[in-house]
C-alpha cells in the first residue's frame, strides 16, 4: 500500500508537469487554432534560463524563477511575432512545420549555449521529506502538485474574472467577431503566446527537482504532453491538466507494477482506448460541422 501511494504521488507530480505543457498547447490552440509543437522546447528553454539565473548567477530561487518566467513571456511574444504571425492564413501544415522548425532551432541553440549535460536546479524543497508513519513523501514532488493547483487557479481567475481574460476567450471563440467588437486580436494572440511560454517555464522549473534539464527534454516531454492535451479534450483547459495527471499516473504505475517497457507504452494504449470510446476526449465538446 505504501508503494502504491508513493507511486501515485510521483505520478501525479510528473503528470502535473505534463499537464502544464499540455495547457500551453491548449491556450495557443484556443486562441489561434494553431498547434504549437515547440511548446515542450519552450519549457526546456525556460528551465535553462532558470538554471542560468539561479545556478550560475546565484540569484535567489524565487527571483530567478520570476526572471525566467518574465524572460520567456517576452520570448513567447517574439516567437509569435516572428514565426507565426507572418504565415497566419496560410495552410495549417505550413504553421505546424514552422513550429516544428522553431523547436529544432531552440534545441540547437540550447545545446550550443548550455551544452548537452544534464543540469539540475536546487530548490528550497529539494532536501525535505514529509513523514506520515511509514510513508515518506518528498517535498519536491508535493511542491509540484501544490504549485500546479495554484497556477491553474490563477489562470482560471484570470480568464474568467478579468477584462483581458474575457477578451482572450472571445477571440478564441470567434476571432473575426472579436475584431469587429473592437478587441485588439493581434495583441491578444501575442499575450496568449506569452502566457503559454510562461506556463511552460513554470513546468520546466518545477520539473528540475524531479529530473534533469537537458537540450532534448522538451522534445521528450512534449511528445507526452501532446497526448495529454488530446486525452483531456483538445481545447479544454481543465482537460489538459487532468489528461497530464492521468498520463503521469499511468506511466508511474506501469513502470512499477508491469514489466520493463510498459512504462512508455501504457499511456498511449489508454489514450487510444479513450479516443475510440470518446473521440473528442474526456472534457472535449462534440462539434458537428455542416458542409
């Protein structure tokens, strides 16, 4: 039973990271109907920025965290302006290829600047553990779960209780109608990309105590976060987080209880089963289009 609880907590913590990356996929898709396949690499770059500020420059953890989030928010706006905006209106395949190319570019730049070694960020929670009888839970994993819950709550309040959040929701529903209503759609889309990059950075920093940051970690986790977004219902913000947690828990349990090799396969088997039964995902809306 203790092993089950520890694997559950580990799976939820890792799943929260998947969920935050998936959340970035969903935010960009809802605003522009563009799938940003560089989302995982934005997480990787944010993790490297945090390592630079905290590990190399010696800044306080929270100041370095905030600096990395701010830097990546600006980078997200720049990426939207330089890579995506010039080809909006072109076939979706062109935009998808552009984001894939952006991911390759970021991985190459990260490898040249920070090298290919695994890097770890020390956090205030790295060493502590919570003991409940014979059960031992690491603070770093509990902090990831708590931080994800806080971040999701803040995003919900932002999108539902602020004027800018309402404008973003309106743009995601009907961009042309939002434009005619006086909403600065281009600016809104840039802000969405900034938020998406900032959320990815949070995922990268939260990931650091659990595993390591390296130039290919964004590609690896992006390939797991994308199915999480699909599982939850692409376009559903709560679904992205729930999908990520499910993927993380299934992966953790399969790695512990099943034979070697099932850890990476089991989440995709569950994904296929869910999509066969509910093609729109767990929280997605079934939409019919008339032709």
